[in-house]
């Protein structure tokens, strides 16, 4: 099925459909799957905090009959003694059958996949990608709306640093007729590479700074938290926080069929009285995430793809990625790798684009 899950771009629409279908089957008949990973071990390596992703991976594996190992604070592991990512992954891939990893550096999961003997799942890499959140989101949309195409999708909040936003736009831009309404401040717009993907996909997108104006036409509203941990200072964060708050007054502008999603955690961007509105599906979304991860683990362990060596194309015209948060700038032994497109080079780890 899949060697690794680093970026959902590597998953064909057919394979994505198979994961969604299996997640729905497991949700309907969980008893049928309770032994299917018996004897298998999932390692959850969380170098960054998490509630939903880590615990839904752990419960997913337990509900499939498997076991889990791992850490939720790298300072309680030998990372605190200076062990690098390569050595940690080499060791854990000798203990576990599959690894789910979250890391603050962009491209870290890709880097881990170079050294692992078992499948790596990207559970979030810095502000870059969060593909299993996107699986969660598409399973939610499929169950709550019944389709993934011809949707008017509003995304609001921190569109620059929100990795869930980047992964979701990339995936939903593959489905016909989807339109994206991007609501953010000028400083927190989606990165250029995401706009390039949208342009190439042919999907319509517009950028706005006012949520109320966007509300009436939306089929889906994907609210996001301002990512405090990605700002250079508290002062910079405070300039952006509290700008967008979905409350019942704004919600009254939305369609009755609107679905409100949020990857969670929420801070103040959705007021708690919205929780009681049937259009708010973000708590259900977190449960769909467990079924999505059960389907993913099941397929990666029971229908493995032929193991392939991950190869990175090299381009010697630059010797380092200029994204300071790229994993290659933290772990110096990593081979640099860039994809060449015209006068731009794209880092194969973090997708940062540089002019040659
Ligand atoms: N949605 C999400 O990634 O939540 P956690 O940070 O709690 O895992």
C-alpha cells in the first residue's frame, strides 16, 4: 500500500479512497478488526506536544490488537543526551514495526524515512505538513457531507504556519470543482508553494481578510489556531491573536448545511457556545481521526508496498536550504537534496523554494 506516509501527495486518489472506505468499515464494525495487528508494535515518537494525534495513534493500534512504545517528551529519551535523529530512528526501527513521528523541524519525517527499516508516518513536521490530520479531515467530510468534490471550502486563521491547512489544501485541490476561500491577515497568508499548487490544480481560490463576508457561501469552514509556537516573539504572536473569532453571530451568516471543522486544539478562535450548534463537527472529527489512523496502520502493516530505498535527487548549485527551520539545518549529516523547476530549487525535505 505505502512504504511511508510523509506527504499525502504520494498517495494516489485511489489509495486515498481505499483508506477512507476502510475507515468507514472499521467505524461500522470495529469488532471485525480487533485482532488484525496482534503482535505488531507501533512507536510514537513525539518531539512536540500532542493530545489527539499521539493518543489517537496509540488507541488506534490498541483497538487493532497491537501494542505501542515511544516517548511524548524527547527530554525523557536519549535525545536529551544529544542523540541525533538518524541514530534514534535506526534504533527504534529495530524495535517497532511502524513509527509515527512528530517533530518541530520541517522535513524531519522525510529525513527519518532515509534511515528507517520500517514505515514512517509523518505526524506533523514543524509548520510544513500533517498528512494524518488531512486523512482525519477527509474522512470527516466524506461522512458528514457525502462527497469530497464541488465544495466551497473556507480556511481561516494561521494559514502561513498551519501545517493542517497546507496538507488539506494540497489534497482537496485534487478533487474536481473545489474552491478555496482563504481568510487571514496579510502576515499569515498561505505560503507561495501552496498558491503554486492551487494555480497548477486549476481550483479557484480567493484571499480575504474578513470572515463575515466569506461566511454565506461556504460549504465547509476550517478554523485554525494562531500557531503561537511558530512566532519569533510573544509580541509578534499578540499582533495576530484574537483577530478571527467564530461566534454564534457570525455563524448565523452561514448556510444550514455548513460544516465547521477545526484540527484542534482551539484557543479562542471558536467561542464555546458554537459547540452546541449541529454544524460544529470538530469533536466528532477527532473521533473520525482514530478510525482514519486505524485504517492507515492496518493497510501499511497488512498490505505493505514493496520496500524501496528512498532516493533524493541532488543539485549542487546551492549547498544549504535557506529555511532556518529545515531539518537539514539542524542535522548536518543529512544529504542536501533539491528539485529543479526552471529558475527555482525546491528543498526535497521542507518544500522551501529558492531562486537559483
Ligand atoms: N490536531 C492535532 O494535531 O492535535 P494535537 O496537536 O493535539 O495532536
